[in-house]
C-alpha cells in the first residue's frame, strides 16, 4: 500500500505532518491511556480490525515486538541453539566440512553453503550457489575479484570473514570457527522466527547492529538489509532501484543525514519507524482504502490526537 503524504492537503492544520509520522506517534502510545477511540480505530484498520492492545506476540505493535525481541534476544538465541533442527543442521555441517577431501568438495555440499550463508545473514542468497562459491574463493588482494566488485557488500564481508583463498578448508574445520558459525546460525534462525509474528524484525535487528558501520550513502545502498530498512522507513519507492546511482543517492541523502546513524537513539527510533512502515505497507486493508486511511490520519492530527 502506498503511503500518502498529508502535505498534499493544503489548508489543514496538519500541513507539515506526514501520514507515516502520525502512525509513528500512534504506535508510541499503544497500551497507554492517551490512546483514544479514534486512534484505536485507525490502528484497527491497519491491522485488520485487531486490537492494538491485545496481549501475546501476535497482538503486539511492531514497536512493542522489537523491544520485546531485544529484551529476550540472549535467552532466545540460546534456546534456539538447542532446537533439534538447529542442532541437526550444525551436526551435518560439521560432518561435511570435516569429511571433505578439499575445499571444492566442501563447498559443493549444499549443507555447507546453506549453513554458512544463513549464519552470516545471507539466507536470501542460498539459491546463488555458483556465485557464493566464486565469492568465497575470491582473491581479496585482487581489486577486480568478484568479492571486491559486487555492489552488495555483504558478499565481500562474507569472503573476508573466512578468506578461503588463503586459509583453505582448514579454517572451516577449525573448532573455533565452527563454534562461531553455530552461534551465527542460531542467531539468524532466532531472528527469522521473529519475522513470523512481526515481519521485518530480523531486518530491524540487523540494521541496529550494523548502522554505526555505515558512514556514507553508498554504504546504505550497497548493503541490501540496510538499504531495505532505510528506503522503507523513508517511504522511498522500490522503483528507485531502477534509477541511476546519482538519483538513488539523492533520494536518500535528501531525507537522511548519514551521520545520524552514529547515534544509538536515532538508530533505535529509525528501526521502529521502519517496522511501522513495513507493517503498514504489508497490511491487508479490505475495508479501507488509502484515501480512508489518509482522512483518518488527518482527522486525528487536526483534533490533536
């Protein structure tokens, strides 16, 4: 659902208020006495007439879900590591790398690549087998190697983590490495599980972890997860990806001061904004059009809601 901009409605007291910031303020008050009936009605429309104050994970607002995930992350990851499917996957990975005769044989095993990519936050690339193998075996000292030229910098980070062209299979057989991969696999599995109840939680958590390392607009655009969070939170259309790099840079830089990503409070609030917008965009609205939503938001802001 496209998010309308209330700035398009002149003559209103909300002339400088956007729809997304109105929704952001509403969610900030979910569960508080200040949430009036009109606010609840708007949130109900956004969530298929469900109650924003209901208990349980499925009844949480996106912001509440994120805060809950952050609070319970350490315990959640530990419990996930003990789940049968996670233990089975890691046992299969360990057996595969330790039983491989060489690096080529190890990487040819789907179990190895699936675990490796998942543990490093790249489960979305599991189907890119040939690309993954070429990146992982790239010569990082060669500026023209595949790892160094791909626009998605996650690939370069992956290659640097193991530097297989230098370390070979032994790095994957190292118990310390296997332990780190097991931790990463449990972490990413836990984060993905959070998405089942609140879409985007995994991306929000990754953004919070990586934001401080982003020092330029190019850094935003070259990291698939960060890019998704930023463009969604700012309401930048997905179609911007088909525009020139300069156009993409301008679309982000005019809306975001990249220096703010060094501020933990800003990053947290921005991640919350992303989750709200992500859930608004993906909400099914069978009983209300975007015009209805805009009208409600305008009424709320005009009434001081």
